[in-house]
């Protein structure tokens, strides 16, 4: 990788390039972030929150402009891109509005010794964020929002195909009043990332991306004794136990699979249908999936080729594919895979695109077994008319998140994260602000 480049996946044409950061530029950014930390952390929570609130407002005010950037960079449908920008604005607003409550001193209630004791939340220094391409603004917001109100400084390394949106975010931060050195956008290489992590002033790393990238970064961080938050891949189950409206359930399943053209870590990917519902669900689900227009591309022709290789391999090993057509460049037709068994390698892989897997489960126990038979553990979806049964199944799923009778229910207040090779740590909500803070014990005898 010699540069960061915008390649429009609609056409395959290179729109613009951005030069890689030099080693000197990286060193200067690390030093500036370390220097800026003390003054930024010394500001009151209310002052930092006001800056973060303005970041969110600028996102909303410029949602069409910002949405247009990622429409070019990674192919997101324009309406969805604008929606992502507005949701990002809501995340900044959440942390601005709730910063003082989330960071307030917490008395230790069960302490019965002399005097008093409490936990004070304080910043730790500079945090490195390594972001993916699939939600260019949202991913940054859920990392930057809490860390900025907390008082940490940020070094941001975005995906190599998102240089324009990452520059726009940095410009918004500066306009909103983020001081020089507190937020830096770096077009860094992997070798430079290793040096950044090793820098003494860098206290932690948050990465959203593939398991391979997560493992590599975690290894470097471990050698340097730095905390890591990892949000990695997912192969989320959608379990249908029962329904009194199959069409509505199928529509929810379609949305759960096709959000962002299937390029969402927590999208529903494996549809596990219990008992006699299987045939009717599969028929209607397949019909609706294959009728969807191929209106938006995947992020790149390379991503589409990678997905095609997985699908071809699944079929070669015994699965059956129902498809709406042929791949053209980065445009990939929707499809449904059935007949996947554990001896098929794709059974244990994540399919990042508009391909769904459908499985038949004999009963509740079999559905839970199938759902947990994966190396991933990010999110999950349970649909059923019996709330007691749905809650019982939710408790048995080895995932970081469970949504009952709904999809697309993410909210700034709700923590996001997974188990197993889907990573560890949490973003968003009250848990998201706790990952990179010093929970300092203070005990006083007076």
C-alpha cells in the first residue's frame, strides 16, 4: 500500500489518492497527542462535552455532503449513507449529554471502613483507533465520542479506502473546537501502526475489523502491555421459533441480512428455522431475496471476488445456491445457501455480503446448538411468539448481544461487542466510555 485511495466501487475508477504519512509525521502526531493530553484532560467535563456536542451537530448539518463522500468511497446507497451520518451525530450527542453522569464519582456502597471511598473516572492518555470501511462515520463516532468527553487524545487510522471521510471527520473536529493534537487523522502503514502502539504515551488500541487484523494488533499490543478493544467479525444467527405473521418475520430477516448490502459485522447471516416453519420460510425468504434489485455495490471488486470464491467453494463442497444472477464488478446479486453442513468449510466462515444461509432445526435445543456452533459470537436474533421461550433461548446463546423480535435496533445507549473470535470489550452506552479510563480508587479518612 503506497497511498490511501478513493476507488468508486460503482465504476471501479480511482477518484483520488492521499499520500501515506511519513515516519516523521507519525512521530510528530504521537508527540503532539501526548503534549495535548494534560490540557484537554484538565478541562471540565462540561467543556469537553460542549465540543463533542458540536461535532455531532456538524455531522447532522452536513449529512448530505458527508454521505456523498462514503457513497463514493465504499459504495453505500446515498440514503443509507446520510442515515449513518445522522446516527453518528446522535452518538456524539449521547456522550455529550450524559458525560457528567457517566463520569461522576461512584461511592463504594458496601465499604464499611473508617472514612469514605469512591471511584473517580479519569483519562489515561492517547488512544489509537483503527477503523474499518463498512461504516466510516459510525465506527469513528462510537470510538471518538466517549474518549473525547473522557479527556483522552486520539490518533485515528482509518481504512485505506476511506481517506476522504476520515479527513472530513478531522476537519469537523477542528471546527468544533477540538484543540490541536487532541485528534489526529493518520494515513499510516501497518509498520507505522506497530511503532505507534509501542510509543509509551499511547495507552490503548481500539480496532474494528477482521479477526486477522485483530490478532495482529493484539499481538503487538500484548508485547507492549497496552489494553485492546476488539470488535471483529460475526456470523450472527437469526432463530425463528414461532410466528403469527410469517411475512413480517421474513421482511425482518431480509432487512437483517441486507443492511449495508450485507456488509455488517452484526448482520443476520445464518437463519435457523425450527420445525414445520422451515419450508414456508425458505420459500418466501428466497423469493424476496432474489427479487431484490442489485442497486448498490459491495465495497470493492476485490470484496465481491472474495465473496464469490466463498460461495463457489460452498457449492463445490455440497451446498445449494439460489441466486438472482451473476456478479458484475463490485455488484453482487443476492443469494441463499442451503445444505451447509459442518464438513463444509464455509459453514464456519463469515459471508460479508448479500448471501444468506438457511438451516433447519428440529427443536429449540437443536436451534441453540446450531446457533452456537460457530467460532463467532457477536450478535444474535430470536423471533418467537412465546416470550418466556425467547428469553430462555437468549440466555443460552454464546454471543455478546441478543435482539428479540426485532432487527436494526442499535442505539447509542446500548453496548456493542462480542465473545469468542468476535472480539472483546464494549463500545457505546455506559460500558463504551469505561474501556479506556483509569478507575481510580480514592479513600479518605476525613
